[in-house]
């Protein structure tokens, strides 16, 4: 992948280069008999920048809407996130790359405690305006406040779920394309699941590329997303493969620590799904692939590579 760290103010024409980069397949690697789809190696901002499929989606979403955002949305994009999450920081870095302003809505914290969360400090460092919009960090109330802001101030709503229907090529199909280079047959496919959007894209890709997987496991870090996933897959266009949705008994913000041959896994999603796989899948006798959606930068990594003072 080309390193875009030194070209963080892209013109729309440079967006064409971004389009080429995001359509490259990230590698599949084999460690101790287990395949790993390394979407965390989509690193357009370098090895210590935001990475993974959410970055790919954000780049394409802003690329195809760039003129509209500049001409009709005050050159500003808006999303919501939890204070531990990468979502706001990803949009901040991508928006900066396109020379756009970024607003990130959060809840459940106060101005005096916001900087305790290094993802929020990093988002601000990358140019985002953080707005504390309500007293709870729960998805529904924060999203409701965000919608009010969009209606009142006219910013571009960059929340992925709000763009699935109109811009599925950015939100779903780019992930589906990443299925192309996984093995044609598998016994087990293990995918960490948050909102369900990445899982939906993968399921679409399995159908498109005619991959045979005997057992598909979506490991939910949070509530069961089956209804949302099935809608996103769009069964009228992509028959939905049979899959298992497993709710992990873990708190989202409580990190887990796991390592594999490719390094240390994301603490909030991948590490928890990996732990389940190690306990529940016969890795010695069953051909298995673990999908690494992305990796949240670790705090020590952020402090070493960014000046957050």
C-alpha cells in the first residue's frame, strides 16, 4: 500500500488514486495452521495511522460525495462514536486528508473528562471538533442528537449505517471485494461483529465469489445484529449464507489482550473473538480463517507517534 502520510490534503483528483488503493486486496496470512485475513494492513496513512476496512469505507464515502459536501454541506462531515472507539478518529483523519472539517458526536462524558480517552485526544489532534451531545453514551440518544444537528446545520451525515442504502458501493461492496482472495473452501470463518456492517459485506462477498464455508461465526461484541445484517446483505440480490451469531458475554469497553503470529490484536473486538475461537474451534483439524477487520491503535503507540499535548 502507498503511504499517504505525506499527502494529507487531497484534491478530488487525488481521490482517484485513493480509489485505486482501496480496491487492492489485503493479504491472507497463515499462522499456526490458521488463516488470517489482514484487513488491518490497509494502512493508507502509514503503520501508525488509522487502518482497516472502516478507513476504506470512509475514504470512498467522502470521495464520491466530495463535491456535494463542499458545495452543500459547508465542507463538513459529522459522525458519532463512543469515547473508546476508532470511528470518530478514522473520520477525522480521512476528512483531514480531503481538506474537510469533521465533527464527532459523543455522550456520557464531560468536557473535563473527555481528554482521559486517548482516542478522543487523537481525534482532536487530527482536527475534529468533539461535541458532547447528551448525558449517555448509548448509540440511540447520541444518534438522535446527531440527526438534529444535521437537520439544523446542514452537515454531511457520514454515519455508515445512514449511507448503506444510497452508497452501498462504499459501505458494503468494498468489504465484499476483500473476500476474493480468501481460500475457496473453509470449515470455519470467524468474524468479530460490532454494528454488523462489515459482517454483511463479507456475507455478500462469499456469495459473489462463490466461497464455500461450512461454519460462519459472527462474534458479537454487543447485541445480536442478525436483523440488521440480513437487511444490509439484501437477500433479493445476495442470497444470505447460513451463519451463526454468537453474543459474547463481555463489556465493550473492557479490553482483552491476545497475540498471534501477526502481532497484537485489537483489544475491543478482535481479541475477544479470537479468545472465543481458541476455546471453541478445532483449529488443529478444521481449516479456519479469522477475519481481522482492523486494529485500534494502542495508547502507547499513539503517544509515541503523535504530539497530543
